[in-house]
């Protein structure tokens, strides 16, 4: 990313986080046409069905590949409801536009796609509707424990889980076989594999990591770390806890030893390196198969999936990615918006989501033999979902994100990123990240300690 663009993004996110830290936002009116007033109580389970029967118009912001097919399927089932689908951008562009509309008090959609890591930043100030009002808390058993936790902030429920990203080890079998590398079951074995591969061919790396906040937090999560906790305005940050140090104890060996590639992710060079064997494996989320099939054509037939290496041989993994849809307080028809959210992730919307290559959070689909046992031609005929659904059952419990996680991610490169650039111990960068986050949190009105 160019420096000027990075600074621009950072300024936008700074503004976003500043609004987040403010007192509860009680955004009035705005949203979309509600086709008139509603007699039923806004916050009741019956209001959802009544809103669907009555119909109306809502606006939905989403960047996801499945959104268009889902909206079409919903409108076919409920022709009296019009859903205006808007792609407001991805990443910071999407969130900045959303936060600007919230701050302005108008212009926000009725329903917005929000990543799990970003949810607290919008929920805690009161910008989203608590869906317990519509009885959605009764759907807990339909979802994996990790994703159900992810759609909560404080005591509130602000969405139903759409996808999940339990981590697994994606590896190039062709490279592993050529250099006699056994699929590692522990992180010690993974480090040994990295040394063996790089010694045999210095142009190849066991994995790639140029310094990514989302990857780092997921790896700390898998190691049992719990560096972030929030209780109201009280925020605790400890990026030196036992789990964090357990991860750095392994990853430092790879970084300081020059055993990991440092190609920026999601670039043409990165996709090429995945295809030609320069990058031999990736610990990443269960959404990766769709990415590889679409963008790493040269890797077809070469790659396989295995459980994540662990520290003690016992199954353990973390989530990496995933999102939900939330109802904005600005919505003029929150009951209809809530009905749409329910349909997307609890009813008819799940099927078109899976058809687009999404990885489910719904327990029923994770146990469905047609999904679990489906062979993948790209992965050499392997039934990869058997591994990935197993990962979904092994996510370590107790993780939470910061209420200003989006901001935290933007300064990762200026703190931990410097350790990657210098090939030095990551704890130095993590300490700098923690100090910067504590300072920022206190500036924004949180009682932050670390």
C-alpha cells in the first residue's frame, strides 16, 4: 500500500474510532422507506413476521460475493419486500462511510455487513439494534460457539453469524513430497520443517508473513492468549500474556531466522508465490479454498488441508475472519430489517451463501454429509471439509476483540510491523503496539490499562 494512501486510511479510521469512543449514539430517523407506520410493538418476535407480511423497502450494504444471489432469492420469496443492495466498498472504505452516516444521523443503511472484529466498534456506542428484542437469542444452538460469541458485544446480540473462519494448515503437497517434509502436527515440527525446506532451497519458505494484525491476533488466540478484555468503558490490554508469549516463542524462530516470506498478502506476487511453491503452506481460515480456486489456478491439484499444528498435540485452533449483518438504529423499519437478517443467516439465505463458496457457521450445515464429504478437485480430490469442520469444533474459547480493533489494526504496521522488517523478536513490537493502544484508548474516553 502506498504511504499516502495508508495515511489517508489511517485518518479516516481515527475519525471512526473517535466516534466509537463517544457516549451512546441515539441516532434518530433515517434509513429506508417503511411504507407507513407500524402498529405492532417494534421489539417483539411477532413484529418480525408482521413486518414480512406487510412488506416495505430496506437498504443493505454488503461487499460479499453471495449478497446479490441472496437478495434475489429473498425477494423471490417475499415479493412485497424491496431490498436495495449497495456495495459501499470493502474494509476501511465500507466502515468509514458507515460511521460517517451514523455520525451525521442519516444516510445509514437498514442492514450492514460487519466483520466480527469490527462489531464492538459499532455496537458498544449504541449504533446497532440489540436483536434480543426480536427473540433472536433463542437461536444460539443453531451456530458454533465461537461465532455466536462473536456477534455479541457486552450483553447485547447484534447479528446472527453468517460465516466462520476456523483455521487449518493449507500446504503444498508437491513441495512437501519433493523435500521429504512430513505434515507437522506441532509447532515445533513446523519450525523444523521450515528450517529443512529453506536449507534445501533458500528461495522457498514454509509460510509467508509480512506482518498482519488479523493473522497475529488469530495466532495468539490459538495459543490460548486473551490479550483484550472490555467491561463497559474499562479496557484491559495485555499483549505479554502467556498465550501471546507462547506464540512468539515459536514465530520468533521463523521471523528472526528468515524462514518466512515477506510478500504483501493479496498481491499478484503473493498469488504467484502460492502457485509456484515459493510459499509452501499457510495457516489460515476455512474461507481460503474459494480464494485459491479463483486466484491461484497454478496450484490446482498441488494443495491439501490438514489440522493446525498445536503446542501440545491436542486439537486447538482459532477463527480467522468472518462477519455478520447488523440492523442500524437509524433504520425506519428495524423489524423488517431484522426479518431480513434472520432470513439471511437462519433461513433461506444460508443455501445461496454456501453455493457461493462460503464456509458456514450453522451447526446443521457443518454436519451435513453433502457438505462435509464433498471432494475438492482443486485439492486433489481431498474431502477438505472433513478437516475444516473438525477445526470448527476445536476453536479455543474466551477470545474477544478491542472496542477499537479497526484502529488497532491500522497501527500494527508501525509497531509490530517494524519487528518483522528488522527480523527481530516480535515481543518488542507487541509492547509498542500495546503502549500505543493504551494511550489511544484513554484519549478516546475508555479507562484503558496495560
